C-alpha cells in the first residue's frame, strides 16, 4: 500500500471565460425516449474529471473547439438525447427523455495553477468540484442540461475535462462507450468507435409484471420518504485507503486457503476487496450488544451478459442491478474470510436472467430504491484513462466525490493494479475502521 498525499490546493480559483449551450447541427426529430425501471431511479447527477498534460499542437482552446464540434456531431446521431430534458409523461406516469434539442452545456475556464501543483491527482480533492459547472443559469432543476462539459486550462498548458451527466443517461459501461465515441469524433473524418444500442425497451418490464423472487435488496418508498442513500447533514471524517497489487494478492490467497470456499466461488479482486471492506465497515459501527443485527452490503452487477438473450455490449442506458449479501454482526466477526468472499460471490451469481427480470418487474409494481446499510460504488476497472483522444490519454480520470457514510467508492490507482478505497464516517467509527482495515490485512 502507498500513502496518498492530501492536496494543498483547496480552491483552484477557477475563472469562467465563456459558457454556451451547444445545439444539434441540424434540427432533430422531437420524440420521447423510454426509460427503464433501472434508469428512472437514477435521476441524479454524476460528475467526472479527466486530467491531460500539455500536448504540442493541442492548446486548451484547440481542444475545446474540437470537443464542441465532436459533441455536436454526436447530437446529430446517435446521441440526440444529450440535448434533451427529463420529462414526466402525465398519461403514463413514467419519466422519459424528451428529445427537444435544448442543448448541451459547454464551459471554457482557466486557473493560474500548474497541473503539477494539484499534487496527487488520485486523492479526491474537493477542489475538483470547481472543474465542473455545478448549475446552469436557470435555478430550476428541470431546466438544467442533462450534460455539461467544462474545459479548464492550467498555466502549464495542461487541462482538465469535467463532465456532468444525469445518471439516467448512462451507466459506467455505456458512459465509457460514449467517451470513446466522443474521442473518435474529435479526430478528423473518423467513424464512431462503437455504435451504441439505444433500444432501452430491451429492459422494459414484462406485461403483466412477474415478481418471482423476494427482493430484500429493495425498499418500497411510502409517501415522501427519502431514498435510503439520500445525503444527510452529518459531521464526517474522510480517508483514502490504498490497496496495492500485493495487498490484493494476499486477500486472494487468504480466501483460497479458507475451508469455506467452494468450487463455484469466484475469488476476484473485486470480491475479496468488497468482503474486506464489508467486515471493517460493519464492525466499526457500535454494536451495543445487538450482535444479531443483520447487515446488508450492496454492489452493482452488470446484467448485460446475464440476460437471455444477452443485451448487446453496446447497450446505452443503465444495465446494472444491486447484488447483495447479508450476515449477522456476530458472523461478520467470527466467519473466516473465505466465507465472506463466498457470500459476495453468491450475491453476484444470484443475478440470473429470471432474477434480473423479477427486479425490473418489482420496479413496475412498486416505487422504491436499493435497500442496504452500505453500497460499494466501483469505478475501479472502467478504463476511463484508456480512452485515446487526439491529444492523448488522460493522466488520470476520477469521479468528483461527495462524502456519504453509506457509500464507499473504489477507484483506480495511477498505473493500474491497485485500488483506492474512499471512506467517510463519523470520527470514532473511521478510527475503528482504519484499525480493522490494517488488522485484517495482516491477520
């Protein structure tokens, strides 16, 4: 494991020079795009920042011009929905994307700092929020563009590309396909890298809905009850824990040597890291003699290959569902590590075609959200830093982090191989979490 250096720059003093709404090159057909029951519960903003070093022939103003041209080409086909708005269809009661050509936000900005002064790009600096416009001119949420880009130039000639999108548009895989297509259109006379599949009705509920499994990982919301992972004002401390490739290999070996591991268990890097986090997270919370309390961890599973027939790899939309594992607190302390890895592996294996269809149908019958005490949100192996633009690959790409005690982020280390674990907890719980994190790495 390595030590991440806390950044000294807390305010990059970003100055906005120009902002505009990019409109499609030609008028698009006004239509409404169906959103699946997975899409419709993900009506919130996701922000990422992609850092690029200076490149001869590609100063930030040239990059901005190429990006604007590429975005407008994509809005013509096949990403016309980027310029749309979310709209509630009053006849069906469903959330839809209204393709009305309202436009995509584009911002050009600068800072007097050098890119190198940001120090360790891996550390989720709150200052990264300045690299993406947080709100367009309108104060109305419904009038905000679904997608906003910001190019911020550094004094050294490097720049950051900040992208804000509504999660209803993309999951991680479809977003990276979008980035590859964006990069392809920034080149001269280059076809799309991957043609996206825009048929979101492939994940429509069955008619009539058939909920064939119990779904403890989902919670039906009554009235104005807040979603399980809604943000709350709470005093949280924040820390990044780095796991090196050798740390991950140790956890894998620990899982293999346990007598509980069965032949169907997948001892993957994700599974062992998630099992390790699960134990530390729930044992860091005061038990107060309630050792029978059941703890549930949620983690995303891509269902494209799970369905029958499989979804196209290029499916554009959200094709992830929450897998889960549950155990009593006493068991999380007493079980061998291999048993916890079994449970994480079993949770993903549970996601068959019929189970996934049952969850989707559950969303047709109920209004609800994933239900668990903690969610693992993994950006680890999406490969954002492998996208090749005319000005090269990003030095580093990461999400903009907003601290939530019930959401733990996994994101890649520079150079690949290792993983960084972003944890925000009340001070006492975080102190215990840290002790357990290193204790179980050496036990």
